C-alpha cells in the first residue's frame, strides 16, 4: 500500500503537536507508528546523512513497549541498525543522539493520560524543527500491507535488541562530572518518583552529588503528572512530605523532561520561575522563553537580553538560535519548567555541554546547588525575585477546533474587557504571539490558548500575589467551562 503521511495524519487522528506526534493509543496502531518511523528515517536519509543507525527509548506507560517494537520493525525493514536504549528520560536519548551524531526516537506521551501516547523525533543535532516536521509530513512511500492485519497491527514485530546502557550512563555522568560529588552534600532531598521514567536515574544522580535522598510516592501504575497543572492530590502530598524535614522535593513528568520542584515548605514552584533562577545560577546571558511565562524574567534584571516566543520547544529552540552569538551563553525554558541549553556553560572550571532539548534535571540541580553555595534555604532564593505569580490550568476534553474558534472570536472581537472586565478591569495591551494574552489595568494577565498536544483549552494567569492568581484562575476556568458546555 502507498502511505502519504499527511493523509495518514488526517485519517488516523494522530498528528503532530508542539513536540512530536501524539494521539489516543487506540488510534496509534502499529501501522501508524511504523509509517511515522519510516517517514522520519527516510527524511533523515535525505537531509541528515548518517550511518543508518537509530537509537530508540521510551517511557513507562503500558503501550510504550508495543510502539517501540513497531518502530524497530520499520527501521529494520529500511535496513537501519537499531540501538535500544531502554526506558530512560527524553533528554538522555536526545543527548546520546547528539553525542553520536545519530537520529533518535523517544516513545512518550509526556504528561498526558495513559490512554494516549506519542513519538518524539530528534535528528542528529537535536529536536526536529517545524521545517523538519513539514518535510516528514510530505513523505510518501510504499508499505507491505501483508505485514499488518485488518486492524493495522503487525502480524509479527521484530524483537527489540538487548538494552544498551550507554545513553543512561552518559546522562548520569553529565551531571556528576559538572556539579561534583559534594555539590549537594548536607541536603536532604525528597524524590517523588511516581511513574516517571527517570525516577531511578535521578536517585542515582542526587545520591552521587552528596544528597541524602528519600524516595516518595513510587507507583507501578502510570500517573499523568502535568507540571503546568499540578494535581490537588500532589499539592497535598507536597505539604505532607515537607514535614519530614526536607530541603527540597524533586520530581518530573512522565518522560522526565519537565521538572516538578518544591521547596522545604512543600510548595511546588512554577516551572517558569524555576527557569529564571536556574538560568541565573548557570550564569546565562540571554534567555528565550514562551510568551506565557512569568514576566519576572524581564523585571529581575539578571539577563542582558530576553526573547519571547510561541509555546513549544521548537519555537524556544528557534529563539535561542536567534540569540546565539559568539561569547554569549544562551538558554531557554518553558512554562512547564523544561530547560534547554543552547550553548556550553562553564562553572568552577567545569564545562557543561549544550543540550538544546527540554531537560528536567538541570534546573533543579542548578537551583539546589546555588542554595548550598549561598548557605541559604531554597525558598530564600525565590523570595529574591520580583513578586509576580502565575497559575495555570486547563479544561479537558475541549475539542481543539472549538477551542481555537472561541479564542479567535475573543481576540478578533477584542472582547477581553467585556468578558473578563468584572474580574480584572480593562485590557490595556494584548499579544497574539500564541493564543490570546491580555494584560489588564490591574496588572493581571489572562492568557488563553488551545493546547497543541491534546483536546484541551489552557489558561495562564499572572498576578501580584499567589492568592490573587489562584482566585483569578478559578474564575476564568469557570467561564471557560461554560464555553465548552
């Protein structure tokens, strides 16, 4: 049969989001996953010539093993060698590919529920760009339909190769070598493990840096931890665990590229605030970050130049590349906390190589290391930043086309003051870089945006106090729920 990736995306419902292809597991048949892999590798053959070796890895959700086998089958059928790096963090497999100049593929749905999954592609220099995505979507090729049953499942998938631990070992070594064995000496760190793929790797790193690590909340059932919309039960767990005398609590989302970090009080720190402090701790000169992130970035005065982008790592990466200039250190971060390093950085005579993809571990280590160096509590570092507080959440199962139409209606009609005026006053400025972001005369910010990864309508709130941000978020969500109904 002849496969057109664009047509397959439309017929299957498994399309590209802001970070790879994602969809319902029921729609991610072996044929769909096989075809995506074929298209990616064919595109790499034309645009990123290598030794025809691809490294693959995955997260811990139940469907990942089956999808990995479909990927490996596609690669073998194209005469590509497959390195299976096991269940490791997304940044670990990306780092391996960059070091070895090989394309890599990560099977992960990140933070979304277990009934969904995804495939994240990295070319030999890092994450695919929107230009690469367009090229992959344009691929048309033949597939032997006798390999698949009527439901699009492989009649016989190849067996995954024996696990190669190189990517895992190198990722661990990266941070031990840079920070040193005494970096967190004296720190007691709670490690919220849940079902994050990096839970054991992070334990090893923290312990190797001198921390006393207390494992918490390990689960063998997949838990969709979203670092932008922390679950009420996780807020309660943070407060409970803080009573154990911890200096910090460390965690990540499912594929361990987005941090979930709490101070000694058990309060989960917003990822965009963590990013500001991490960039400062690493001595970064220039920062790229999405338009939805906390404006304390500009107000703190710690960076010589900042750039606001659309939401999604491909846009942050493009922003970092724009900021990159000889002699300047450049990084980026997202509202979810994922930290991207565009240039090498030096600290205490040690060099940390660039890793221009989301990483959950680096920002958490950088902030804890800074606190130890200054001999202060982690929460004291955050108190030094300008008093701007963010809150975000989303309305789930909000059809994408419907949410896009609603946001466009509000933006085009300039209805912000009319809809939200009773909550925040008059709109004094607006930004349509990504979604619709409104700044009100009160200083409050309300940002509406359809998700690029799931049928969700998200809202991002910024205000002068945490209580005000949460109050405004609750009221905005109530209005948004009415739009869905």
